[in-house]
């Protein structure tokens, strides 16, 4: 099999490409990361791959397929290559199979955008300490985390699991829906600086869920490579952000292989 090409921007702090890379790694599929500076994603030739000029994009040379938007790419990979149902369920568990889509859409429509807005107004907006916006998006982040935390608690009760047992959003195994959340979770230390969020205390199920995902060998491998990339590569995003009229400077990154990492 030829390796998939996944487009990512140096130095790799952006979460969405890692959602795709984690799924590829978990499925044991070969891939190459194509590092493209952020200054080049709004123009050709990249916009022929992704007309929205965002990351990631993916090329599957085995089937001559080019896709963009992380959720669409994940759905393609699962439908086409997860024949052993490693990260999904089959038609014999039809409700679970489709409920995974609800959670993937929730990650894309809620976690990603709200975490992103919290990052912007906490660190990047040129008008510093815009407290109403910081509070608004901080509360939304916590609300989203509470939805997941509550669901995991109900799952634990429904399945009769002990307090130390791993629990997942749907069914009895870790799926692509769970894993789609972890790249954005790595930013929680930056979103809530100076210990302003005690995840273990406020959202214990969320904390342990994320820690259990981070223990998976394939996911751990990707998260560690992400940290290495951030540590060793030049940040091309900061150059673009700092040119924006409404932007300040990029924040200092808080290293975190995974929130809830034991």
C-alpha cells in the first residue's frame, strides 16, 4: 500500500491534522506528513486540494481520492479501511454505529470551534483582557466538557463498570469518535493558564477518559511526535497571526502530551 499524504502546518500545534493522523496510526495505515507553511495554504497549488485554505487535507494515492475537512477524512478512512471494525461498529450494532456520527459531529461543531474561540480571546485578540468574551467561551468549553463527562458517567453506570475501568462515549470500546477529541484536549493547559481549570476535580470522567486514550500505543506515538514537532520546528503560524489587524502575539505553548496524563 502506498502511504497517504496528510497536510499539516509547522510546527504542528494546530489540532485538526492530528485527528486524521491518529486514526491512520490506529488503523496501521502508512502515511507521510506533508509540512506546508501557513503562508502557503491560502494560495495555489494548495487551494486546489482544499478550496477553504485550511488544514488538514489528505491524498489517498491507492484510490486516487483527495479530501479535506478532518471529519470527512475520518469518515472516509473508517468506511474504506476499517474492515476489522477496530474503531467503529458494524451493522449488527446499528444504533451504536450511527451514534458515533453524532459524537464526531459534536466534536466538529462544538469542541473545535469553542476551544478555538477560547484560545483566540484568551491569548490572541489584540484587545487583551476582553473578559466578557473570555468568560463566554470559557463557560462554553466547560459546558462541552460537562456533556462528555455526564455521558461517560451514565455509560459507566449502564455498563456496571468499576471506577477504574475505562469507559467510552459509545458502546464498550474506544472508537474514532472518542479519539477525535484528544488533539484539542492537549491545548487545555494553554486555554486555561495558571491552573484556572482543575480538570481532574471538575470533570473526573473526562480526565480519566482522556488519560485512557493517551495510553493507547498508537495514539501515544502520535502525541509524542506532535510534542517533538512543536519543540523542534519553526512556528509558521505565528508569522501569519501577527500580521492580522485584530491579533496580538501567539501564546507560550504549555507542553502537554495529553491532558490527564498520569
